[in-house]
C-alpha cells in the first residue's frame, strides 16, 4: 500500500507535501519521493528509507538550491510499498517520462505493464526503473505526442489502455498550472481549500488544512488548473469524458481516527480490508478461459516445479497454519507429497533430503528468523526454495530461488488477519498451478475452483456485514477462560488459526483437550456442509453429551445445527477447499471482539511482536 500526496495553490508546496507524507507513514512504506514544479522545471528528490531522510536532504540544500528548487506552488509526493521492483532510489516515485516533461505518482498495480513496456521499448523509449509506474508515465508521453492533446486528455486516453488498479497524480512542464488526478480501485481524496487543493490517498494529510473533501469514484478523473489567477476543478469519467458535478463532504473526524480508517483498532480495519486484499492477491493471476493460474515469479523454474516429487512447507504461527491448509490442497490437486514443518524444527533435522524436493517458506514480513534459517538449510540440501511473502525486497524474498507476493499492503496489527487469508488463497492457487502443469488437474475442475475463488471477496463482504451477531457472541463468551477449537481436513489448520487468534488477542484464554470440557468451557466447531460434516456433527454431539457449550460455524442455510449447538455462525456456501478462507473471518472477528470486551490491547498483545527476527 502506497501513499500519495499532492498540492496546487498559492503556498510553497514542499512543506505541505513532506508533512503529508509523514501523516501517511502509518500505511507502511520502503521509500519516499517528491516532485515540485518550478517555472516549467521539475525538482525531483527520491530516497529509499524513511520520510525523515527525504526531509533532511531537502533541508540541507544550500540557499541557492533552495531558491531555485523549492519555490514551487505545485507538487506531488509519494511513499512507496514495493510491488514491482525492489526498494531503491531509482524505483521510488515520482517517475518522469522519457523526455522529462511529465511527472507521476501512482498507488496500485498496472497488470499489463509488461506488454505496454515492450511496445514502448520498440518505439525507442528507455527505462530507468523496474516499475509499472514509469511505464504509465511513458505511455502518457507517447499518447500526448502522437494525439497532440492536453495533458489531461493524454492521461485519459492512456488509462483506457491499461488494466489494473490505480490512483495517480500527474503534472506536466508543458502545462505548469495543471494537475490531473485519476482513480480506479485505489483511494484518493481531494481537499478543497481557499483557492488551493490538497490531494492524498486518504484524508489524514488533508484534515489540518481543510475539512471540505471530494472523494473521487472509480473510473473518474479530476483536472485542477489555474485560470485568471483562480484554481478550478473539473471531474469527468475516464471512459467517455462525461462531466460530473463534484459533491463536497464535510469531515467530522480526528486525525488519529483517520489513520485507522475510522476503525477503533488496526486489527478490525485489516479484517474489513480482506475483500480488497483477496482481490489484490488474485489480481492478474487467474486465467479462467484456460483454467489456469499464472505466477510470473515462478516462470523461470517451470521445469523444476513440474518434476517435483516432494514439498515441505515451513512457517511459524499463522503462516504454519496456512501451510496446513495448503498441504491438503497441494496433495489433492497436484499429487505432490507435501508436509508442513515449523521453520525452527526443520532447521535442525538431519535426515536425507527426498529426490527432487522443494521448500515453500511462508512469511508476511519476509524477515522471520526461523523461516529464513529453514531456507538456508534447504539450499544447502539442494532443494528448490519458494517464498510466499508480503514485503517486497525483504530478506526471504531475496534469499529464495523464486517467489509469490501477497500484494496486500502493510499489516500493522500484531495478530495477522488479511495476510493469513491471502496466504491460504495463494497456496490454493499454487496447488492449481502445479496440478495443471503436471496434468493432475483437469481444466473443468480447475475452472470450477477458480470461478469460486473469484467470488471470495464478495462472500467475505457478506460475513463482515453480519459482524454484529459475532459481537453479541463475544459479550456472551467474554468471561470464558478456556476455549476448544475443532475442525477436520482443510479446516484443521483453520481451527488452529482460530485458537491462535483468541490466544494472541485475549492472552488469558487457553485451548485444550476434550477432557477439560464442561459447562464453562465453550467449543467452536468448524462444521460446514462438506465431506467431514457428519464427523464434525458427531464431535458437537459428543461435546454436548459432556455438558459443554458449542458454537458451530457452518454453511448458510444449514438449520440442523440450530437444534444441537448453543450458537451458530454462518458462512456463505463455497467449495470445500475454500471454506478455511471464509472460516478465518468470523473467528478473527470473535477474537477481536472478545479481546475488546476484556479490555486488552488488540493491536499490540502482551509479549508479542509483529515480525520475529531472532531465533
């Protein structure tokens, strides 16, 4: 997740932009940059690392440089969370077009950037970075030159050629009093001041300047320009130039609340971000007509993957439980024998390595020490190493032979939510990829699963809309000192994850064996309508026979468990292989709400760290 900031008005832009970037630091980033318009010339400064490094560099300019470069009243700035290309000064935004006349910042992913880049290279364009954003800058330049149009029309025409998600700010030397803003799938807010405008990814950098904001809708673009010493704003659609009348909202919220998107905690915010994070995880990777999945990062190792005889999945905590679900999926769909290990234990095993073996390392941060050590051991044993990682350019991402990124943006709360569902989804998609490659999975079966995968974001939204019911259950069970989680087959890992969430967030709670069950010991049983349903129903009846309390998590429409369980949580119907992803969400909500009821620090549980970088 990146952050974008823009300013156009009568004040010096750079202090507003730097302060705006600081306000967006909570979103997470690996580099930062700024571009200012100074009398038809750009001043561009980009730095890997923190905003403070960028600020120091600017403040240390000599008087002549300050006078020359920092007087601009229009500018754009960016904090980058790498999605294409490693974190570096060159890959940081803003990016300039080939001829240096256009500057752009971009939040999102351009899916077809490689094919566009190839066309532009054939036309003679040169590239200084590995990013999709520079491709967009050069595409806008190319359109502007050949169509002989204004900068806003060049942006509009260029955006009609790209696929993906974006929120962009564009300025041009040739039209130095104009800024173009466009949105599709990534947020952008325009603050309306007195003859000035403030633009950002969210309202956090804006609220100290103005409470009046305009929220661009998907498929809309805004053009701000200076005519007769007055700045004007026009909004139109990207596809057909239909002019829209902007609606100005009045903000009634504090800055601290804005950083969490209006949610009381980062954990709840990230739970509710899961429909979008799942979309980002699958974006550009599903080829439905072929019943296949594409992972650009694995292409180089297709032959080795096709010949694999054995896979080991390693991870710690939530990552390991995602691996347990992936184990079932990979074995069932690809036929590759798979096992799951703690990274910490795998490192110290001294056994013969199976022939043609591979290792999948799962880590949100890409810095988990135990998992990293497991990779090093696997490489010593000549195993093919793959990574499922969220943070681009992290140690694990660099260490493995090949990898797959989650593309979910930063996860701030210690208790993982959106990373865990993304990890499970990627492992299922990897199972499809391997199954199709090895001829173990038919096109029809693959298409059936992929169609259901595409429905997941909407199904998660349905669960989130029913969160009030789970909140009521949290009040009911908040005093329980023990909790028992049960699940079978794919939902074994889901049950373990549910137990972990409750322990992480509500630290006094335990989970234990059936011998402990009594009237004060609730059990949550994951019992969707699937191949394990009858066995799970038997578990519920066994617990009830011992006087235990049961919360049943089952498929929407299944009324049978209403007569057996004490409480029922419903999830939408989906394929058995995908039920863990949906089951994760209500368990995350239950853990969150119980923790809140017990007065615990949800985002920073006692004695836990987000990324464990020591053994």
